[in-house]
DNA sequence: GTGTTAACTTAATGTTTCCTTAAGATGATT
DNA sequence: AATCATCTTAAGGAAACATTAAGTTAACAC
C-alpha cells in the first residue's frame, strides 16, 4: 500500500513518514503542491494525505485537480484549518476525510485503514517462487501463470496451506477428495505427477517432497 | 437513498430526520439498538447513522453485529464520546466515519455525501473496452451501445464490480438471483452465453473467463 | 382486464474438459 | 534379487459447461 504525503512542514512529514512506514506502508512525500501534482500524474498511489496550506498549489486546488482525472484514490485532508466551513469546502473538493491538526497518530492510522478495509486484499499463498492467488484462482511460478485444473489447484493449495507439515495420504483423501474411508486407487499420485510436471518441480530436491510410506510435504527452500 | 438513524434522544432524531429529509433522503429511525438491528436484518439501507450510547444494544456492539453480515453499508458514528480512544474503537468496530457531538449539520451532510459520492463516482464501470453506465443503465462496447436485458445487465455488473475475483456460482445465485440455498438449474450459463454473444466475447481469451468447477471471473486484459 | 410481446427459466442436447482407474515402469528398501 | 511404494502414461467415462429450444412468467400497451 503506497501513501503519498503532500505537506511542507518538515517535522510533520518526518513524523508521518516514519510512523506510517512502521505500520508497513510505502511512503512517498512531496513538499509543495506542484510536486505533489506531478507525482500523482506519473504514479499510482493507494491513498493521499494532503495539507491545506502548501507552496505553489494549495491543497484545495490540488485536491480538485486530482479529482478531475482520478475519482477513486482516497484523499484525506490533514490540516490546521478547522472551521466547519473549511471542512465542508475540503470535502466538497473531493476529499474523503478531513482530520484536524493537532491529530492523534493512532486515529489517523485507523482512518487510513478504513479506506483500505473494503479493498479486498487478495489472499496470496506462497511456496518459494510459486504464488497461489486464491481470489483470482491462479497459480504463478516466477510471475508466469500456470494453468492448473480444479483438483490440481485444490491439492496444491492444501499442501501449501499445510506448508512444513507432512500430509498423509489419508488426510489428503479426506480433506481434498472428501473420502472418509480408507480407499486409495492412486489418484493422489496421478495429481502430484501432474502438478510437478506443470510446475516443473524435480522430485528429489524441490518444494514438494515425497515421504515414502506416509504422504507429501511442501516446504520453502 | 435510504438512511437509517439509530439514536435514542428524541430531539436529535427529529432534528436529523427533518434535516436529512429536506436534503432529499429517505429516513428511517430506531430508538434503541435492538430495533436498529432488527431493521438492518430486514431492510437494505444505503447508510447508517449510529449513536454510541443506546438502550438494549449499544452502538459499538450494533456496529460489529452489522459488520458480520454486511461489510459494505457505510456506518457513521455520531456521538458525544469524543476521546481519541473511543474514536479508534468505533472505527475498528467497522465504522466508516466518526463525528463528534456537537456537530454541524452541514458537515454531517457533507460527510454523508462523501460516502454516496464514491457510489456515484463508480457509476461508470469499465471492463477493458466495455463500459457500464449504471445511472443511464446502458452498456457500451467501443462506444457502441449494446442492448442487454435486466438480468444480463445485473450479472455483467456483478462480475465487473468484482473484477479480478472469482465469483462462485453460489455467490452469483445469492447476490444476483437472491437464491440463498443450493439450487442450480443452469440459469447462469444461459445468461453468460447471452452476454458473451451480445458483447462478442470469445470464451478462451476474453474479459470473462470460466473457472471450471468454481464460477466466473472478469478481468481487464 | 385482455392480448401481445419480451424476458426469464427450465429442460434437453451437444461439446469439451478433466477426473479416475488401471497397468506398466521406475526406484527404494530389505 | 525380490518386494513394495511411488511415478508415469493412456484411455474410458463422468462431470461441467455451452448452446439451443421450448415453456412459463412478467411487463406493457391498448
């Protein structure tokens, strides 16, 4: 998640940048309005923090300018201008929230999270260079998409979700195939073979190991 | 636009109800938490205004309860509890905004509008060369209008709103057809077929992919 | 209210994909 | 070397999806 801070007071910028980075956000800063505008033109941000009084282009105009071509990115005003009238003006200009200085950093973080909350984070599982995107239902190896069938996908996902733990054949039959009694025709082997082939995994030394007599185990290397 | 006010102080309720109705909103009120919960269960609101201290179920718990089954509807806390800690708690419970009493009615209206703006802002959905104008209720491909029926329109809209995420058949039946139990006659296939035909989408390489055994997914290319 | 049309749903048929089985090959273990 | 588990391949059959047609419902005009 990439946040842009447009603010000219150095102390505040540093305070915000450090705090937000500690929260795990990527942060870019601009110390005047025109620099902020330039950045917005050339890059995609997930959220913008905006001061009102800025050199060159003020925050209100910048907000309007951003909204002309981008209606989506959340903009939060962060300003000492705290009259009702100004708040309203800021919101009318296209801002999504308006926080008055002095503000609590914690509250700011919570309000930022509100905007990210509904952006459904696609859950991504990894196994070394392999990524499984559950919401997109795709598998990537080295950023290249690998087409798996439904069962292959389910089996691989199961192993990766249990990464580091041995999955017995019976567990796999139970959880992936929903076969609750002992009955093994060798389906698992067939699918393991298909998965290894498609993902180009070597039997011996790669991410998915065979535990002879027991089952399989997935592991990062 | 239908707003629910959950608030026990009669004076505030009347003040809000009248004011918001003058702004053109439809307003429903509940004077305690359990009544509010009941209304939310049985009706669809576009926004909820919530007091914190309420008889029977307090606002915080009500907010959490609503969020269990509904992540989308904006919730605005409107309360005299004004410490930073409480604000944060409210936002963490799933609220989208937190306004402290006493508040300016104008600011409230503006903040309400913010939440509806995003809805209007995304009134034009896109999927590659396809545009869906929700307010005009039309679909364009390469600026040329394509006539879709109601259900076709709803299904396409649903997929595009969930762009990049797999929509399972059950989800589609639930959200588009409002069938909440497992019952698939193959309607979805028929409509998918109609949509693809009208929009001239190839099954293999185009915007809407079939995920065998799961459902469908829309994606820009 | 009735007739007409369009839209929605169900059902039937065709097509494709993939799941399973089985059987031979390979490799490990005793 | 013999045995057993796993790997590998191929083929039949089943399941899922696409497509078409027919039946049913809902909407609209008159």
